[in-house]
């Protein structure tokens, strides 16, 4: 069920009041790692519904393309790279199959500017530190 994903993160993802979805009144932040709109959820997590819980996957062509199992869950991160995102990015393991919902009050409490780093959204960052994000 985990996914190995490459991100081109070069710093924190900064959420502001402009990111609040007017239809839902909150911000859905992607934790599955598959959204082309990362860090925002766009529903791409639906592609994970039938993942084998014992496999680690990559989605080299994005959530609408074919996925491939690259390892079993106990050996995740053995072969890194080639996932969604740029070729020279930070590699992370994502296990979540749905978004983190940020309430506007959480944003207000953070001073109207909430910073998230990849380690807040992924299960594990394999290659790259928070300084690299
Ligand atoms: S697209 Fe990743 S959690 Fe929704």
C-alpha cells in the first residue's frame, strides 16, 4: 500500500486564506503523494483504492497511468526514484489514502500562514532532508 513518490519540493508548502476551497470551506492537503496539484488534494488518491497492502508502488505516469509494484512493504525504499514529480527531487513514502483537511481556524491560529514540509504529509522522507524541501 505505500507509494514511493518523488517531489520537486524546494521549501515548505505555505497555505494562506486564498487556498481555502470556497465550495468546502477548508483546504484539502494531499497525503497520498499522487496529486499533480501537490500539495493540494485533487482526488487522485482514488487510484490507491485497490493497492495491495503488502506492496510498495510507483505511479511513473501519474495517478491516471499504470502503477507498478517495486518492492514489498518490508523493503520499501530499496530502489528509489522514478515516481511522480521531477527526476531530481526528494523521494518520500506515502501511506495515506486521503487528504489532511486544514480547517480555516487552524490557519487563523497559525497567523494566516501555515507552513507544511514534506515530512508533515509523507510517512517517511527517504532521500533529502527538510532543509532540502
Ligand atoms: S490526491 Fe492525494 S490525498 Fe487526495
